[in-house]
């Protein structure tokens, strides 16, 4: 799954990387090294502009802030959004909560990488024997080995709060979800000195990273063929990622800063999640 990630690139960098045509400086988000569900996150999407002189048929690539945790358009309340932060690539096209967005509202969610927590073998054994209620968990940061952007496949949706008037700034929610896939079993490009040797050793699932050659097709709202879109959700080539242990400070969502990405020589000791 993906429950926490880092997104520290500025809008100028993201606009250049994703060939964005439209972004509003007033919507700029601060760098975030501890992105958690329900936060506003940067997203790249393609939609026609509503401006008077704009072509209503031409999709324009935009950089927009979206709320992480998808709320389906038909939902009566937004409360369930915090639980809908991930959608499985294998079933996203058919699940009622996601299938409409999959057909027409796809996006890219830029990240530096994502965090995942690993429970050591000794702690797992103690937990199974009932001798430790809270096993020690070591956070790892997973990121492209070459330092490139981690472009997560995502979906977005519009939800109307019927309790508010049309002109209220909170009348419309724009929310998103991260698509996940099975984690790679191949060795990491740069394995850590200690600990997991593959992404599957860290967690059985991972965010689905789209390589640049698939960005245009994924963002194109004119593409609605389900089978063709599902082909775009193939996992990226193996061996692109590296993972390394980071401070357990990231386990607290109140902690935020570049120090969270500092690579440790090995897992921390005597620290509870």
C-alpha cells in the first residue's frame, strides 16, 4: 500500500518535468516530506480550461492541489475519503468507487518516493508469541535510484457538498487516490547494507510508478478504452528503485523536514513505532 510519501519538488520543477501548461501560484503547496492521508498534494492532470478564450475541447496539462483520499461523486458524505487513499491496479477499473474516475479522470501524483515500515524477524516472533504488543517497526524510504521523480499513477474525483451554496469556496471537493500494484521481487538497484533486499521484502504492495513514456497516454481524457488503459498499469521495469532506512521520526505525522530523508547506516535500535 502507500500511506505516506514525500513530495518536496517546487511547482517550477514539476511544471518543467511534466510539461505543465497551467498552474496557479496561489495554489502552490509547501514542500512536504511527510505526506499523509487527507493532506493537499500536488497532482498533474489534463482537462479543458473554463476560461472564456480557451478551447473547450482541448485538454490542458495542469498542476493542481488535490486532497488525498478519494470521495466518489455519488457519496452522500466525505467521511470515507480518508480510507480510500489507495486503489488496486488489478480491480480499479471495476470497483464502483473508482471505475468512473478510471475512465475519465486520471492523474499523476509526483513524489520523491514513499515510506514503508518493516517489522524485524525477531519482533515478529515476539508478537506471535504474545510477548510484545507493539512490535518495533523500522521505516524505509523507497525512491528511484537515479534521483528522478516518482510519478505515481492516480485518479481524481469531484464531490459536491450539497449543504453549501454554489458560490461557497468549500462547495466542491477535488480528491485523489494512489494506484498500487504488487511489489517487485527483483533485487533493489542499490540494496541497503542491512535489511530487505527487494521491495517485496518491505511490503507486498507498492505505488504504481509510471515511466515518462506512459504519461501522455495516462493523462489523456480522450482515452476511455478500459483494456488499453489497463495495459498502462503494467509495473515499471525492475531494478529502478533503491530503499534505505530512515529515522522513526517520520512515524509521527507532525514531524516534517528534509532530515526525514536522511539515510541511516542501518535500522534504528530500541525504538517503538
